[in-house]
């Protein structure tokens, strides 16, 4: 959850920076090299 919260905060900053150019779909996507750790739920 911390990754999603951190990414949401980054997206909010980007949203402010872009102003009217930002297209909000109400989604938060974890990106920028975040990987699931082995042995954790959802890690395959």
C-alpha cells in the first residue's frame, strides 16, 4: 500500500504541474521500477 500512496502523491504533483493538460481517469498505477518481492502475495 505504501507504494500506491507514494505514487498517488507523485501523480498529484504531476497533475498540478500539467494543469489542464492532465487527463484524470481516477487511477493510480505503480510504476518506475517497483517490483513485487519474491515470496510475497501476488509475486507469482
